[in-house]
């Protein structure tokens, strides 16, 4: 491939990648943060792990 043609294709591809990255950044910023959803998800996972964990033997006090 001719060097100038290769360079032109590289510039087109780089511009497409930059445009895709900009679209991704805009979509991500529009989505906003989800701290409540994350905290709720973590709490549900912890509860599920506690429910599936083997029970500990209880010590009888006399």
C-alpha cells in the first residue's frame, strides 16, 4: 500500500475512534452516577452470601 494512502486510512480510522470515544463519554455522563443502586446491590449480595454460608454450630450455655 502506498504510504500516503496508508496514512490517509490511518487518519480516517483514528477520527472514527475519537468519535466513538466521544459518544461513549457523552452517554456515560448522561447516565449519571448510581451510588444507591450500587449500595443496594452490594447489600443484596452480602445477604445472599450469608444465607448460603454453612451455619455455625451453636454453643449451649448451661
